[in-house]
C-alpha cells in the first residue's frame, strides 16, 4: 500500500515514518513538507520515497492510498478534507482540528467519501489504557462516578511565542495540546459518554509577557520574544457527562514544583490512578482488607499499533476506536470547555 507523510517534523520522524517503515504492507511513496530540506532529509534518511513541497501533488497520484497528516493544527482540516475528497484514507494527528466546526467538516467529508479517517489519539492503542478500559467494562471498579484529570507541569510552555502559543495556528494552548490526550483516555475508558454541562476557566499568567518567563529548558524550539502568546497555559473545570463527572486541572506552567500527570478513575468498588504514558495502580478491597495492585506493562508500541490499525482499517473496513466519529465527542466537549472559559459561565449542551 503506497502511503505519504505530509509534514515531516517531530511526530512524523519520531513515530509515523518509523512505524510505516516497520509495517510490511506499507510503502512510503512521498515525504511532503513545505520546507523542502525536511522532505529531502527524510528521503535521504529512510532511503525511499519522493520529496515534495505541495501536498496536492501527493493527492493527485492515484497510486497513493493513504496519508498521514503531521502538520501543525491549522492545516489539519484543510489537508484532511482535500485528501478525503481525492479518495485517500487519512490518519490525522491530534487534535482533529483547531475548532469544533473544522472537526465537524472533517467528519462530514469522511461520511461523504466513505474513506477511513482516524485521528492520532494514540493512547487508544496503549496497553495500560486498554487494560483500564477492560477492568471498567468488567465491573472491577463498580460504578465509575468521578474522574479527576491532572496534566500539570512546573515550567513547560512549548516554544513560547511560536506555533504552539499562537491561537491561529494551534487553536488553543495546553487543553488542545495535552488535555486532548488526557480527556480522550477518559472518554475511551468510560465508553465515550457525551458531555451534558461544562464549566471552566483558563489562565495565562507565567508566560505573559514572554520576556518575564523563567524556565530551565524549552521544548518545541527556543522562545520567540517578539512572537505571539495568545493561548491558555492553564485551564481548570468540570464536565458533567452521561457517565462520570470529570474534573480537570491542566497547565503547561504552574508554580507546583513536581509535574502532576495522571488520571484518577474513581469507582464504588475500586479506583485506578494511571500515571500518564506509564503504568497504573488499582486500589480496592477484598474480604475486609484494603488492596493495592500494581499493573506494569512491557515497552509501549502504541504508535506502531496505531499505524498498523490504520492500515488494517483501510484493508478490512473495520472501524477503529480512533475514528473521527468517536473523536468528535471529545472535540465537542473541548469546544464547550473553551466557550465556558471565555464566557465565564456554564455551558449546557443539547442532548
Ligand atoms: N500524538 C502525539 O502524541 C503528538 C506528539 C507531538 C505532536 N503531535 C501533533 O502532530 C502535529 C505536528 O506536530 P510536530 O511537533 O511534529 O510539529 P513540527 O513543527 O515539528 O512539524 C510539522 C511539520 O509540518 C510542516 N508543514 C506545515 N505546513 C505544511 C503544509 N501545508 N504541507 C506540508 N507540510 C507542512 C512544517 O514545515 C513542519 O516540518 C501537531 O498537530 C501536533 O499536535 C502529536
């Protein structure tokens, strides 16, 4: 199956390209990036494919069956919709889009084309996350009535002043960048419950003004002191859903010392703390005693599983848990979180 990778930056080189290379059914025909040196570097590094700068050239090739969209968020919906209309199957990185309306347009294009559209909510392929879903489905936690989500870092604003902190490019800050993964795990494990009401507030205190931000290291590039920082660096709130109530506290930067990256699933029979990207602990009782069970997992292959699943969906028509139809539920919830924070009031969502 001939595939193309559109956007040859961090996530493409770190995960998508190696995973396609390791999938015996896939063959990368194009590396596409608006920066020609990035596309050319990929051709040289991986010893295959053609370097191009215009994704429309990729879409015009009838041999290409599938594309990965690994560009900044601003281009997700544009490239994905063009690709679906050109008859390609798409794996688009998370978040689906900058705003809910763009995600809805992507979903509509998927429905009209009948092609695969999976979103890069890669934790749906994580071993620990799948085991938690299994335990919840099997009733091991009883009724899961509350979930607490913490995605808080001490000083970790990415590329302050650059793409990640520019709303027009990213669509939002820590919620759209990190929160999307955390909330998606909650949704997956709890059966994708629809949100009913949302109340939230957002903050941008430590990285504004840019030159006053104190940090030891910065990922996603050095600060751009004359750049833009108009997204939230912190967000907190509460979502009532058809399932558990979700409370969350997220921040790229907070004066907290240690990073706090975990999810608590709180049930009547047991509770689970998942350390994000790692293992989890199950707290319960047995015969009148308190129990604490550690679950540890072998090295994670979640990106490889994500790519393998994408190829399998194309071949078999199987619907993936990362399908746009499930992702749209989280996109709607995140849209309401942002609206609530902007309007400083509770948002009530129609059934
Ligand atoms: N799943 C994950 O855990 C995860 C991790 C990191 C990033 N991401 C997502 O992946 C996406 C890319 O992030 P990144 O960190 O790799 O960014 P990046 O800046 O390192 O790479 C993006 C690349 O896209 C290229 N590009 C921009 N517009 C383009 C266009 N129109 N056509 C072709 N190429 C274009 C850029 O030149 C750049 O090389 C983002 O949406 C991000 O949220 C997901």
